[in-house]
C-alpha cells in the first residue's frame, strides 16, 4: 500500500524551492566552524556560551532557531535525574507516563504523543541517545548513567532527526572518555528499602586512546501495597526496582583529523510493575467480590491515597536492553575541512512482562511472565552518514540514513477459574433482568436465579468447561526498513540575517505477518456462532417460566421478538477478542510503503548582539503502521464499530504535522541571564490515537489535532556567587478537531482539549552553593513543576480527569570544594502528591475505572566520591 497525498507536499515543495533559490541570495558574511572541539568542555563562564547539538552540529544555544530546553550535567545531578521520566520535572510541556510496565512508557511534548501500549505504534517524541535513535520511548527508559547534558527539542524535528519526531526530540548526550585518570562512585540509600551503587573509571590507554566504564545497580521495594486475595501472587507490594546497567566506551584518536568512539551498553530490569488502584467502583464490583476468596476483590471504598491495589496474579517483568555503536568523525581535506560523521548501531531490546488483566483479586484473566506468552522484542540496525561543512556564507549538511528493524510480539490471554462465572453472571443478569421487565406486562415471569449458568445454557456445554486455559496465543513478526536522504543548510545573508532551509525524503516499507490461535478452542463461542438464534433462543426459553406450556404460536412470536435483539449482544460477549473462534488458525500478511517529504524553513535575525528573533515553518512526519492486536468489528473493517468479525487490514496511515513558530532569544547581564520565548501553532493530520475501550486497543486516525500556545524559559546565573535559577512555562491549547469518530466510546473527543495535555505547565529550579571554611562547600537545590488539570484517558471519560498539581523536589549536600566527596540528602515529591499517570476503563467492568499512579514521596541520602 503506497501513500500518496499531494496536498501534504505543499510545505515540502516550498522548502525545496527555497533551497534552490537560496544560493542566489546576496550575502557575505560570517563564518562559523563546522564542528567545535570534541571532548569534555569546561563550564561556560557565561550562559550565552552554552553549546548544543540541536541541528547535529555544535552551536551556541542562543544561535539556534529552535525551542530547546538544555539540562546540563550539574542540574541533572542536583535534581536526581536518572531516566527520561525523572527529567520531566525540569521541562514544562513535557509529560512522561507508564502503564502496564516500564516497557510501556510514553513521552509527550505540548500534549502530543502516542499511547505506548501497542508496540506497532511508533513515537511522536523521538529519544536519541549518543546519536542513536531508539525504536520506542520505552526502550530509552532506563538508567542513563553519566550524562553530559540532555536537550529537549520542541516541535517537529524530522528534517535532521528523521521520522517519528513530529512532536519533538529528547536528545541525551552521555559523558565521553577523556585523557585524565578518574574514579567516581556513589552510594545511595532511601525509604522503601532503596539501595543503589554506581561507579565509573576513566583513563588514557595512550596519547591517542582513552576509555570509560560505568556500572550501576539499584534495588527498591514496591511503593504500592497489594491485596493478593490468596494468590497465586505472593508479592504484597508493587512498583519495586531491581536493575543494573553497564556501559563501556573506547575513544580512539589516531590523528587530529580522525576520532572514533565505540560504545557498548547493557541494562537489565527484573521488577514487578504495574498494578492499578480503583478510582470508581462500579456495579460489577459486587460480582468480583463474590468470586474472590475472602469476599473482597476490589477495594470497598476507593481511596487512591492508600495506594492499595488488588491483584491475585503476578506483574513480573524482565527487560533487557543492549547494543553497540560506533561514531566516527573525520575532518576531511575537502570543502574547507568538511567533517564526515558516521554513526553505526546495532541494538537488541526485549521485554517479557505479565499482567493481571482484571486488576482485581478474582482469578478472571491474566498473562504470565513467559516468553512464549508475553514478549515484545526489537532488533535494530541503523546507519547514518553526514557531511558537514562551512564557508564564508554557508553552513551546510547533507546526509543519508538507513535502518532495518525487526519487531516480534508474542501475545496471550489466559482465563482463570472465575472467568466463566464472572462473564456469565454479568451477561446473564443484564439479559434476564431486561427480559423479566419486558415480559411482565404479558403476565410471564423469568427465572433470574443463578445467572452464572446462563452462558452454559446458551452454548449447551457443561458449566465450567466453556472458558478455560489459554484463550488467545498470537504471534506477530514485523519488519520495517527506512531509508532517507536529508540536508540542512544555514545561509548567512549578512551579519544579522540567517536563513536555514532543510529537506528530508523518507522511504519506509513495513511488512507484518500475524498468526492467531486459540489453544482452548473457544468452544463456547464456536458452539454459539454455529446457530446464534437457536442457541440464544433455547437459553431464553429455559428461563421463561411456563414457556413449554404456552401455545406454539405464542412461543414463536416471543422468540421472534426477543432473539434478534438479544442474540447479537450475547454472542458479542461470548466471542470477545481473546475467545473468538473466528480468529483461531487465522494467518494474515500485510504490507505498506510510504514515501514522504519533510522539511523546514527558518529565518533568524539579530536585532542586537544579544537579541535574536526567528520565524520558522516545518513539516513533520510519523510513520504509519499496523495495530499489533486482535481487531474485530461489525463489518470486518478497522473503521467499523464494535462487532465480532475479524479485521484483516489493521493498518493506519502516517501522521503529519505543519508547524509554525515565532521565537525570541535574548541574553542579558553580560550573558548570564538567558530569556527565550516562542509562539507556536501546530496542525496534525491523521493523528494516531490508541485507545483501550474495555476489551481491546483500537487505533484511530484522528483527522485533525491542533496545538497553539506560548512558551518561555529562563536560565539565570545571578550576581550572587553560587546562585543559579532555571525555569519556564508552557501554555498549550491542544484540541481534537470537530470530526465525529465511529466509536461511541470516543464521542467526547471532537472539539475537546486533548488527553494528557494540560493547558498550563511550569517549572522552576533554584540552586545555591557556598563555601564552608577553606576546604568545604554546601550545595542546595529545590525545584517544582506545576501542571493544570488534564484528562489522563484517551477517550476523555470525566472519571479520568486529573486535577492540577505540583511536584516538589529538593536536595542539600555538604562536601569538599575539590569534589573529592559530597554527602547529599534528598527528597522527591516532597508533598507526597498522589496523582494519576493514566486512567483506564477497568477491563470488562462497565462503570468501573482504575488508574496507574505516579511515584509517592521518596527520600534518602547519597554519598559521592571522586578521585
């Protein structure tokens, strides 16, 4: 399937014409080095000299016409940032959430991102670590180790960073080897049994070779209490930590013109995550309580502050992430010493997870932590080549990119002993209760007792044999090959005016092989579908008291009125996706090819030495793909409403964005105070929305999403020695378009503020360091982030609303001025704010809602040593 959308190419065409026209611009001017010196840099004497690589060349932050939040190493250390979720407290407009496990982590910028529960969906926010793009946000969710800095680029960045950066990029740069021998270590202890150790060693091997090794190990007890209702789960807490990381780097510089850096890393997480807490207890809770040993399967009175979850099945997860990369930088003898950069990487990531699907103490549905039953695995090879150069009037870059990604998913649903009585009681109570009301005017009564046997009456099979063991056991194998050619060029028209134009052409081909099986045979569904009218009609007849004594004509009349309405409803419940016999033995092959342009035009003008304004337009692109899940509808089409007909074509189109920005970058106080601000407007087309609708994940292409707002940030190295202030805010009016959607569960979307999109968010961080005597120093940091209310569910159910809240972190330390040692006392979420990360419909529990919670208050101390 080839996408062909001429209307989407208007902005790309304009950019292409700008590239052709630009060399004719009258210009002379200012030359800028193609590449700054590599290696560790001294702390800038003024903030205006902070360097970033937002355009894949080292440039001063204030010269880059992009909204960039820069988080330097010391700030990351002061605020305890270890992964991309921790860092959101430092960046307004950024939210990072997790759901069923750490393997399902999603980043959003300005309210734009992709729900991560389906590995077939790629990210709207790209995560790049040491120049290597990570396949999904969750793949980048781990201990990042020693970081030089993190750059958060907002808005589409597809020209330079490629596809799947339609909302922005999180660019992580770790600390590289140097030629100075050093040994660093830290020991951390805290509440919830936290113990962490980490260390690094750096040394020179020769005059032109150096290496660096980093290792970390962290463990912590769970932060959520769990009522196991007799098991088989044994863990009475959840959300623990048990991971270790190892990273080694080897730097070779055989000449001044050539440097090669090798990186190998490995991370393992063997943890329990993640349970939910009940936020709204619905009418099905009584059924679950009755089927739970001890009579309590869901909390009697919801109280999320108790952080008490119910789960009788384990939430074990085993995540492995490893890879190797090589970055080569060669200052060529061509084109005024142009620099050729090559980044080659091979990565392997897999996650074996488990889940208690019903989030209760009853044994209804689960997925065990077995590779055969629950696996998501990525194997990725990527290669990027860039040639970067500078002249008197032009800074230029051309490049090629290629990646080959294999994605495997093993998916399953196991049915516990309580599944049949729960589902039958749920369906039977509704059907028989409605039937009793309907027949009462006729003087007929209905036997509504023991509804748990109703579905066995429909199927004709003995009670307890209809739903057992493994309902679904499916295999998905996807391959994605992506190739791109790109260029990004800045023309110095004169000393004040720069024009940047960039263009990228991407060709992406994806194939998906899906194989479905129902090991338990789905006997109940199969027997019902063989003759739905007869099976349901027979069950109804058994429940109508005195039905056999009624005249045959009246019997036929009653059934002809009842069965056409009731039979589809009953069959739908009996053939939910994991139990639908029509999926058993299915095998499908899908293929799609996309050829798309993306690009940017930016005009920057220096109004004064320390005041730069810019205007930009950009076209972003995020690849389409396939829904790696059982999909069924009323008509066998992905666009259809709820039903039981399997859908073969689960593809969804690419996501596109046109973005416009007007920005101002200023430096004050001799370069020690930076104030930057921007107005932005973004229009998304075919936004990929992944929604859990109670029984399955459904991917919908939302025709239009807009995000309009303003953001500003400040970085101030005050006149008071040792006092630094960082902060900013984002206002984003991010809304769905007014187009109606086919799913009745999504009726709240048109015209509404988007989920996970607070209108206001802001942060501030204050750091103060001071000398104590001649050898010691103190250091203090306090930071906070506020987000106004927003909905945490993709269907915008009001029960998923999260009120506005603030998170406050602080750290105080004492140590030697030469940093030989430092003892720090710290606290995260000091006010112990309880907040929802993501709200969900409790599976097959209409009227009940649950939520994955953010971390509670944690505190502890860290001892750092350096030699």
